[in-house]
C-alpha cells in the first residue's frame, strides 16, 4: 500500500500539469519530442482516509517525459498537462472532482530514493494517514503552490513541505 501511495504521489506530482497542453491534432499520440500521455488508471485505495477512496481521471491530458542521465545516474520524470481527478468515498458514494493541473518533476536517484517537486498552480498531497499526521498535513489534499517530497528507497517519506496553502482536504470533503 505504501508503494501505491508513492506511485500515486509520483503520478499526481507529475500530473500537476500546468495547462500547457492544447487540443490540437499534433498532440493526438503525444506532444512530440519524447512527451507521452501519462497512463493514469482508476482504482480504489485504503489507508489514506478512514474509508476507502476510489480514484478516477475524467480528464487526463497529462504528459510525461523521461530523461536518463549517464549509466549509474539519476532518472528524471517530467510531467505537464491537464488533469482532473474524481475521488469517491466507497462507503457513501459521495464524489468530488478536483483540478490537479500543474507541472512536476520526479528524480529517481541511483540508490532508489525519490525527490518529487510539484510546481505551478496546483499540487496533490497523497500520504498514508500515519505520514500525514507526522507531517501535519491531510492524507489527500489539493494545494496551491509548491509541494516537495523526499522518499527513501524503502518508500518511507523522509520530508514533505508545502510553500503555499491547502485548497481542499479530500478526506474531509468526502466525509
């Protein structure tokens, strides 16, 4: 489950897509120059809110580009585009849809640790409940500003900081 949280964080961070994608035919299979559509998949998760949450992506024009440094170096994943995420409380059926557009960069270091920086207009917090409590943040939330996360090779969040403010506490909104 921690691994899924990291993947969601990575995907969300990378999906903090700054609206740079336009609806032109040239973008049909990708934006060109190595940019490809990010393959977000709907699914249900537990461990974030006191109830299960189903994620869906009614708008996914999020693009990724993978940059690799020399052998033994870091891999960098860039994200940009447009993303809307629907969150559903699996117990009650209550659903909200949030704009998670912005831009982001994830660096996978040679030791397997991960640095994520969501920048631009919006960012998405995805922390297991215990990590959220430790960092004083909601487990799922949309922020305005910059979100920076450091994740150890074992998937443990070592640092989470926000330069901005919380726009939506997803768990509270779905309660």
